[in-house]
């Protein structure tokens, strides 16, 4: 490769990676009041002075390089502590192969937030339009009430799997794709449990975004209200080999079985969210039983120690008669007693 071509490609990659991060910084600027952001000319240093979490009604166009889930993960952490209830419309890619999809966050993160006392009629996450990479064109509506304090939690018994629900979606391809995904996923899951229902969602016209694609998200619910999830999406148009819907359905079912084996009261996707809300809870003991900690969660625990000077008591629980599947980790901490002082009084 010629040196000039190589340099041009590096610049393109750097610009692409900066694009979705710049979009994320713009989103933080919208939901706060008084933030100060400075980026140097080469784009390698960021100075960020956070403002007050303000909230309110707003819209944001997300970068199509990452899915809306990338932006929603942060909003789920911040939204309960705003001054005004957050009502936001996010536009971009709803399902991709990198970030948690909106379907999975709706099925797993929202019930988790309810355990901490964040609930109400205005608590909603809705897919208005689907958008697949690389074109995007999806639209999501998220609204969240504000809370002054969070409840401590004791999630130590995950319970047994009682039902499996799922969503097979297809956009700008044959509607039969979703049915083929459902049949192949059920061929594996039916061996374990009879209560399985996988919905099909085929959006047409303007609601189907700008690119073709299909995928599946599965959620297993336990007798104690724990939700464990897995998902897969097809390769973006023009990238990688074409994927058969049958293979996608079977692989996604196997991923769900692996997640159930890992177990715990919170699935791998939401481990860090649970630990953050435990940290910000009242000055009382919170406990949660998790499966093996993901690399992201381990790094997140280091950040919690840096910012809040809080350390978790970590006890390993080997699998046995009571705990089936893989080895578990019992996380215990005392909350810092965070209180949302900017919440408006009615």
C-alpha cells in the first residue's frame, strides 16, 4: 500500500471513530445545563466540565456508526437524576452487532430500574421505526421519571426459568425471514421449556429505515422476576458474508442458553448499571448475585472506586445444589446516600 493511501485510510478511520463519540458529547450537552467541553485540534484530548442534569423534552440524531443502544445505556444511568423528567427522541440505528439493541434494553434494563424504585406511567421505551446499519433511519422514544433517592436492593435468588419471550424483526427483506428465524430458534429452545413465544415484527415503508436486515432478541424470565437476554443481528448490507436466518435463530438460542448458564439476578449487559445504582443508593446494604463478571464490569468497578471511593465486597459462589450453572459472584456494598437535589418540588 502506498504511504499516502495508508495515511488517507488512517484519517478516515480516525474520523469515523470520532464521529459517534462527538455525537455522544453533543447528547450530553443537550441533557445538561452549563456543561463546558473543549477538544484539542488533533481530537486526542477532551476537557469536560459537567453541568447540571436538566432533562426535559428533546431530540437527537445519533451517529449511524453505533446503535442507539450505545447512547441509551448512558441515558439510563443519568435519566433518574435529572431536574425535569426526560423525554427524548433518538434517531439512528436501532439494532446492530456491537451494542445492546433497544429491544433488549426495554426487556431487561427497565425492569432492573423498577427494582430501585424508578417507575411510573411516564417510564417508557418505544421503537417507533427500525433502522439497520449502515443506513440507519430508525427512531426510538424514551421517557423516564425523576427520583430523589434510590431504594437499596437484595437480589440474591435468581429463581428458575419460567418463560422465554422474543422478537424476530425484519426490515426491507421478505417477511418470511422472521418466521424462519422463529422456527429455527424454537427447534432448540423447545427441548427445555414449553412456554415460548417469539413475536415477529416486520416494518414496512418509512418505518423500515434505510437498510435491509433481520435479527432476533430473546429474553428468559425467571420465577423471581430476573430477565436474562441474548441477541443477534444480520451482517450489515455489503459487509461480510450473507447470513441465513436459520443459522441466526439457532446461534441466538445457543447464546441465550449460555447466558442462562452464566445466570445471576442481572444479565451480562446490565451488570454495570446495577452496580452503579447500588453505589448511588441509600446508606444501606445492597446485595446482588451476578454471573461471571464481564471485562467491562471489572473496569467499571475500578471507575466506581475512582469517582465514589466505594469498594464492593466480592464473594464467589461455586455452583452446587442451590446454584445451578456457572460460578456466581455475590456483590455487596453500602450506598453513598446520593440524593437528587435538583428535583423540582411540586
